[in-house]
């Protein structure tokens, strides 16, 4: 700082003498980050506040005319660029440097150097708006109806520079009818926010309808949803039933359509007078057939069936034979 010293004397023609003096700062002793940290900016944009350092001597006096260099991490990761990375301190010992984030999200440190003195700025590049949502895992699996799928449905949301986007709302939607299922809220739709890695996982349970179907995951502002192809498989059959053509009762045989009946072991061969439409496995009732072998009036199961000849294994019901 510059100041004036005045000397005065009594009498004489020039009683006053003036001295102009300047106190210069000592050697630089301290370099401080005055403003600009901590702060954050969206990837690819400028930080709101410049990075400002103040250089002072041991007594806190500003040191003017000293070169300050700003150094950011390599641009292979989260970093940025300085508008003027080498500057000289002004009359108040300060240097101000604008800074722009690169396209990689994350935190990092920018260092200001003045000789052996350093000052650090903690900065953060934040992800941009969501640009993409993809199915990371869980697609292509199957589960038995009424059971949970083994793996949760997981999506990853990223911005235009492929940075993961945290706190993005993802809505999962399954079909409302047919093969489908439900989420942890017992509904076919659920919404949740992504974590710091831009991911969200949801458990899913198959409903009681078998089939192949898709579950979609959407994010507002992202045009293409993520899709999961899932399959509900039927349970192991608990029973089997004949849908049609099960055992039927053939018309009763009477003397009017029986021409002969002979016995051979446990088989009675009955010859009909015409085609009766009998099939193997059917049951037939024989009653009042005077030509049948003695005691074989009753119920018989057809073993073989021909147009006019039926072989039956006797159950010997109501039989005295």
C-alpha cells in the first residue's frame, strides 16, 4: 500500500516536508480457494460460479502479479476445461477462472498452483436428462404359474452421454389379462426411482395363466421403453381327464340282435345280427339271452370289437357260472 508521511517545523520559509512511501507485500505465503467450490454442473455445461483464488503473504496482504495455474484431471473421466488456465493475480491478489464440465458424470478436484502453494476446488458433474432405458437383466426367463420369477426385472437409465441417471422414475407395466403377473405391490404396474447407478430392480410373480408376454419399463421423455420377454409355464399335471370319447354304454344286447354266444375260458364271444357300433372299452349289458352260455347273463367289458362279432371278458356279475 502507498501512503504519505509529513514532517513539519516551526518557522522558516518551508515548514513542511512530505514523503510518499509504499509498503510492499512479502513473499506469497498462502493460496486459498475463495469461491467456486463446492458446486456442480450438468455434464457439458458451464459451472455457475468461476473458480477464484486469493494469494496473500504471511500477514494477509494480497500478493499481486504472481502466476496461478489451474489443473483439472485428464479428460478421460469426470473433469472439465478452464477458460484461462494460466492467469496473474490482480491488485487484490486474486485470479478468477471460468470452468465447464466435460461429458462424464462424477466428482473430482481442480487444483490451483502458485509456485509451491496449492488450493483445491471440489466439483461435481451431474448426469443430464434421461435419454435411454434398457433391460439390464431379467428378460428371457420363465416361472411356473403362481410362483415368483427367479431374477428381478432390472433396468438402467442413462443420459445422452451414457451416464447413469439417478432418481429417474421408471414405470413397469405387465399385461392386464392372460399370461402376466404382479409386482411387490400386488398390481400389474409399479413405479420407482433409480439408484445412484441409474438402476432399479423389481420382483415379479407369475399369475395363474400360462403363456409368453412382455413387461415394459418406461421413463418420461424417453421414446423407447425397455421390454422383458417372460413366460408363465403350466404346472406339472395333477390329473388327466378324457375330454371326449370316454367310455360309453353300448345298447343292450337282446335275443333280437344276438345270433350266437360261445364261451372260451374267461371270454364270451357274442355274434350279433348286424353292426351294433360297439367299441373296445365299452360296457354292455346282456339280459334275457337264451342262447348265451349258462350263467353269463350280466355285464361284460368289450375286449375286441368287429362289425358283427364282439369279444367280452366276463365280470360274471349276477352270474351263477
